C-alpha cells in the first residue's frame, strides 16, 4: 500500500470512526459526544496549519524583510478564527448526519471521503511543479473539495429522493405538527446536546413535509439539494483536511 493510500485510509478512519461511536452510543448517553473530541482537535489543527501557512506566505511576499509589521501581521488570529468556525459548523452537522443516515447513505459518504482524499493527493502532485507551497496544497484542497462534492450531490439527492421513507402522518399533518414529529426522533432525555440537534431534526421534518406537499415539482429537488450540497462539502473538506494532516505527520516522522 502506497503512502498516499495509507494516509487516505487513516484520514477516512479518523473521520468516520468517531461518527460510528457517536451513532452507537448517543441513544443511551450524552457522553457519546466525547467521540468527537479527537476529531475536533484534528480538524482544528489541520485547518489551522494550512491557513496559518498561507497567511505567512502572503505576508512574506507583501511585507519587506526587516519590517516590524511582519511580527504583527501574521494572520494567526484569522487562521484560528477560520479553523474554529469550520469545526463549530462541521461537528454538529456531522453529528446530525450520522444519526439520520441509513447504512446505504453512510457507505456513500465513506466513498465520498475516500474519493476526496484521493483527489487531493492526486491534484497536489499535479500542482507541485506549478505552485510554491503552501499554495499547491490550498489549490488542491479547493478544487478537490468542489469536484468531489459536486460529483456526489446528485448521488446523495437521488438516494434521498427514491429511498427516504415518509411517515404516513406527515401527509396529513400541518407544518408545526410535522416539526413536532421530527423532534420526537430525539432521545426522551433533554440536555444541551439535544438542544443543539433539535433545530436540525426540525429542519429535516419540515423539509420532508414540504417535499410531500410539493410533490414532484422542481422545488422538491431544490430542497433536497440544499442540505445535500452542504453535507457533501463538509465531508469532502473534512476528509481532505485530515488527509493533509496525515501527510504532514508522516513527513515530520520521516524528518525526525
């Protein structure tokens, strides 16, 4: 197994193993959230490392050597803020998706993660002769994310359209009633985790209600595509960030 393939496997495991542990243990305990601690740390530092490197490279190119501005305008705060925002958006979305996805959907998401890591690794090799680092990484991450996400949006939307089952009650329920039915999918215990996930369950129930009311119109497809696009993007970007982190750690170990 090549190093790139091994790094992609490690990244995919680092992303989906916590989701499996969370999905398996959350119905019985809120302590399941601890499964996301290592994933959050890896996503944060993986995203931070790339962002900080890009800001440093930009400032080195823009600011003259010896200027005191070099120590002030490091971009560290912006890099930390961006990494934190990414984690705060990604983790709740991944947590919710892990709970509501069927086995078939999870397998598709795993395939998306593997493809994303593979695209990044391949594109990085293509761009290295043309871009200095860290810009080769940045371009490969951006293009790899969008290609992988765009490729899987219709696949995931098609599966949701044809294989999602609608509760019979939702056909005759009003929108508030449908939302309440969605909230009933949460465990009977309450807590801060349930409060975070509640809007997502309410949105999902409201979306299913709207799709039933709209029937087979184009607006139904748009509704399915909105959250599908976001999920695809988050999975693709997270997988690529973890693949880059695995590559960085592998390179550091070789240098040590």
